[in-house]
């Protein structure tokens, strides 16, 4: 691991310690796991197919090492801030983190 990666890892640790939320991760394959992530109910990202358009929706930043041996995947579920979400897209970074773009799972009433 290079110096830059070590600094990014240390910075991620500080951000998670200060701004992190408890996340209960429930993968399709493997055991459930409790981790800390930075949840944003209105995460904004540019839509690369339409200049000037932003997509807004829930997302969570996690350190991939915190999820090991789980490799986050589409349709995994997680609980954050009392609601359940399904992973719609995983965007892995080059320094050990990932942003999981989510879709809220609505409860069906009887």
C-alpha cells in the first residue's frame, strides 16, 4: 500500500468515526454484518448521459475492508436509519471505498 492510499484510508476512518451511521448489511450470499457507513438520503450525482442533469437518491459510503468477506452486490439489502434499502449499484473507488446507490424497500401492508 502506497502512502497516498494509507492517507486516504486514515481520512476515511476519521470521516466514518465522526459522521458514520450504523449499517446492518444483509448480502444475498454470506452472513449478515454490522458496519459503519456514511448514509445520505439525497446523494446527488451527475447523469453522464444527460449533461446538466443530476440523479438524486439514497446512498451510503462504506469501506470495503469493513465488509470482508462480503463483496457488495446489486440486490443486497441493508438497514440504515430505521429503513431497509436494496443496493441498486455499487461504485467501487480505487482506494478501498465504495458508494452503494440504494432504493428504499417499501413495506407491503396486508
